[in-house]
């Protein structure tokens, strides 16, 4: 019989921590998890789930306009931010309760407090010392903030879901997926949006054709972009904020400043140094392929390791850890061909190699594109065009990358990701009968 209080103690009840806790408990382990905020983590409480619901809500702005072309007669329309906000937060509450119920059903003990590591086999939660055989750190990441005067006058994606009212103007700092997603949401809700990026492009690392298309469409819609622009200081005024930068003589006036300049692993105050847990050069917890740190019995999964900051990755890492350590079913996560999406307006989806990466890695490649106006946009008199792109290894004919922007692109991409993960060839794509009339049929019609 173990002399420890638990076989496994987990710090952080987000996607990775909850999955690891439930699977380990299912294998018969005595498991406890500590969470200082709310069970569910970033994705459920203050990330992808509430954000996607805001995306749905915002898109009605265009849907209601397009409806007239489809024969619908609409009366007066208006938007009430508190209704959307409160309904989204109610859904977050519902999911939070489900996550807690699932932990309880597996007999996982939940400590609602901050856990601090006090040794290789012990933590302290609200003054109580708890011992364990193995420790899993799954504390995730948080929005990064720049070091500038007046930074306290801005908010991050954590706070955006709780706004009392919509601003008339918003400045969004950043050029990544969070910045572009909230730019689309705010713009559709009638807010004047300016996106300020210190670099010269949006969505760095994405297929250039897609990010260029999103930039063009966003600018056409009326979203303002300022590139190669650095913040100098933020000034609070009686009417709002003045954003002083190095790229404009006059400061930018705004009601709200949203920082979306990256995310940092949550490692501060955990007591990692007490147990001797090592960090990598990015300030994340260093782990091997089995999510093990340099300390034999301490592991870490999810965004705190900064491998790939995606919810499904954290879930798989947590599952692999639990199966391997408690289920006698060792396996590791395969990080090849991980699909990703940006829920901008319109959304983007990508999996596999970009064209540049494929040329540098494989040498000779073939590239197929379909640049088209979706049927719905045609009848709606909306000029936005979708773009699909396949990257093919010339030597093997294998499709090694797929990238798309357009309505429901992430939904379409999920199925394509299966084909690319299975190493299917362009000939097999071509041999598949098109499903007509759909946007996705373009994937099997590129010649």
C-alpha cells in the first residue's frame, strides 16, 4: 500500500489536466487535482469555446443582410451585447459544471485552491500539505503583456468576455490568430477596429496566400491595419485612451485596447525550483516525448510545455501520460500533420506543410489552387472569394499540405486532415467523386 495520499496529483484542471485525471482514475489510480480558478481551463472558461460563440453571434450581422437576397423580409434589427455576453457566460457555467461532474464521477478529488510544490512528492494547497507518488503539471498559459508605460489600461482575451458594454472604437495589439479573430468579432458587431502589429504581416507562419487573402478581405470590410508599429505608451484620458506609437505622429484615440501579443506558460509561483524542475530556453517546462521532466516522478502537459498550444494537443498529451503511467498502455503523441484554424471572418484552416516548407524540405513540389466565389456569396452579391490550396510532393504524388480560407473552412479541413495524415496521393483525391454542389468539392477537382 502506498504511503502517499495520492498516486497522482495534478496541478491545473484545464483540458490536459482533466483528461489525465479522468483516465488515470479510470485505470484505478487515486487521483487529486488542484485548480485555483475554474474547472475547464482556458479553452472552456476564457478561450476557444466562448470565443467561437461570439464568432457565431457576430456573423449574424452579415447573415441578416444577405437574407434579403434569399427572399426574406426583415423588420428592424438591433444588437444587444449584454444578451450575447450573458448567454455565452451561461454556457461557460454549464460546461464548467459538466467538467466538475465528470471529475466527481471518476472519484477524482478536486481542491479548489492554488497548489505550490514543496518537494518532489508534496504540494501545499491552502495551507494543507498533500503527498503523491507522481505529479502532473498542467497549468496552461496566459496572455502576455508588453512592458510599456500605461499597459494596465488595456485588457486581454481573459477580460474581453466580461465587457459591460461594447466600445465604439477598439485597438487590438498583435497579428496572430487571437488578434484577427477578435478583429472580426468586434467589426461585425459595429465597432471601429484598428489592428496594430509590430511586424510586417499577420498570421506569421501561415500559408502566405491565405494570410494575404484575409488581409485583403478584412481591409475591404473596413478593418484598419498598422504594420511595423510599436507601442510607446498608453495614456488614459477623460474620453478613453491615447495610444502613442513610433509609426504615427498623432496618437490613436480609442475606447478599448486589447492586447493579443502571445501567451506565456504559467510557471510563476509553482515552486518548480523547490523540486528542481528545469525550464527550456522559452521559459516553458522542459519535457521529453513522454511528458516527463528532468525529475523522475514529475510530468507536464499542455501549454505550460509550449510544444503546440492547442486544446486537442493538451488532451492527447494528458491521455498518453495517464495510459502510459497508470494503464500499462504506453504511447506518445504524434505532432505531425496537426490541423489548426483561425476563426476570423472568413475563417482559415491549415494542415501539413506550407508551399515554402515543402520546397525547402522535399525539393520539387506541385501546387494546386482553387480560387472561387462560394455559391452563397454569389446570390448574396457578396464579392468575397474562397481560396483552397493543395501542396503535393512531386516524387511520391502525396498531398503534404492543405490550406483554405472561406466559409466553414475549418469544418472542411478536418476531413482533409485525415487524408493527409493517411498519406493519400493527389491521384486518390482526383479519383474521388465530387459532392455537388459544395465548396469542398473543389478539393477533388483541382487539375
